[in-house]
C-alpha cells in the first residue's frame, strides 16, 4: 500500500518512538545487519525522509 520496506518501517517506528537513536541502536534492537541498516539509511536520506545528525550528543552535557 505505501511501498515501504520492512527495514524502513523499523527505522521510522524507532524514530517515532524515541525521537533520536543511533544506527547501532536500531540494528542491535532488531538484529539487522550493518549492511542492511546502512543501505536503508542511505536510501531514506537520499529520498529526504530523514536527515543524519552528526551533532547530537548522546552522552549528555558536562556541567
């Protein structure tokens, strides 16, 4: 119906659920291969479904 792959659905679901996550968190959670995750993310970025952020600090801030 929406022409979306299973891996794309997992990425979108995870982003909807957690707002932010790393590629590693997604492929570890769903036992995807790194190659599948990389391909899915590249496809989704190329089609402007989401953007990759290199500036997000997952360790928190130092006070």
